[in-house]
C-alpha cells in the first residue's frame, strides 16, 4: 500500500469446476524478503571466511575424526607443494610429517599421560581434545621432499552441541 517493494514467492493454481474447466486462478504470495536478506548475509559471511582462509600465507589444514584431510587452503598449497585436489578426502597429514618425530612425540606424551600413546593421529589431537593448548614445532616434508620447520597449533572442532567432528591445524 505504501509503495514498498518486496520479494515474493508466488504460487498460482488454476481453479476448475466440476467439468474440469478453468474458472479462475488462485494466487498465494509469500513475502520472502527477510529470507533473501538472511541468505545474502550468509553468502557474504561465507565469502569473507573464504577470503580469510585463502588470503593468508599460513597453512590451514582441517581433518575429519579419522584424520582424512577435508580442507587444505592456498597457504598449505604454497607451503607444501601439494594441490588441494591431491589432499582433500584422499590423504591424512601423515604424508607431510616426519614419522620419526611422531614416534618421539608419542613417547613424550606416553610419559606425560602415564599410558601408551601410539604414533598416529592421537599424537596430534590428544591435548587439544582434552582442552589443553597444543602448539609444537614439527618438520613438514614438502611434495618435493624438502623439509620445513613449522610451529603447528591444533584446535578441536566441535558442533553446537559440543560433539567433536574434526581438527584444525594452523
């Protein structure tokens, strides 16, 4: 009435009589202006997150609970020489770690916690999963075989209900 334009989802249905002849139409309009605004805000937030994720020189690698890489940003590509397509849903971060360092860290953690920690993903996730800050120096092995010392911070990823669904390494 006031001339304000709104976005609507319009459904039109033909009205028929008992002889199946069209005698009119029924239109139902739903105001979707707010829905579109929310979707646009979500899209902008996703674009911002993507710009942050891929606009940094930091290596950002996320894994599922089983250790499979689910995110491998441009910083990781540049640092390690692998493309995301070679890593995501295919590899675990084990491919970029010196196994001897993982074995040594497993021994240190076993002594610290008083039980056997096997060399593997627990070496990287245990402290973070327990809410203990976990930042360590590691040797990354690039695709070309060269080595690079990094400071790796591991964060446990949880959903809104507190369930762990993965890990983030920066």
